[in-house]
C-alpha cells in the first residue's frame, strides 16, 4: 500500500479544491523551511550525512503513462523505508530523512 502524503483535489467541488490549494501552500512552505534549515546546518553534520543529503531537480520529457509508471516505481522503492514500518527494526545509525516527490507538467507547456 502506498503511503505518504498525497493531495488529490476534487475539481468538481470549489471548496474542496480551495482547501487542497491551501494545504499544498502549507506543505510547500514547511518543506522549503526544512530544506533551508538542512542546508543552513549542513556544516555541523558528519561527512557521512553531508555526502548523502541532496537537493536535486530534473526536467523530463515523458508521456502521462511514462510519468505514472515512473512515480509508481519510485513510490514502491521508497515505501519500504517508511518510519512507521521501520521504527523497531531500522539499522543502527538510521535517521529520519525527508524525501519529497513532485511530478507535474510544467505550467504553460501544453503539447
């Protein structure tokens, strides 16, 4: 079962759509703050953690089916590391890590 936060607004319900947009704004603001905090304190981390922490962006050229497949494969890979499933069995040295995934067509780039 896929886990993590997924926001799927109901475009037929204006109030639900507005609530989803507000939730997205709150989520993105919080994640931007976390990212800035990480990069602001990176120099206090061990080399081991500094070398694996990353910020990466990509622009892809894919069909809707290819994007769906890609996201499903990433989610399948990531799900095995969910905190709630590993709390009692994570290897020594494991830490909570933030991993975000956004995948959407670039605005104003219709085919």
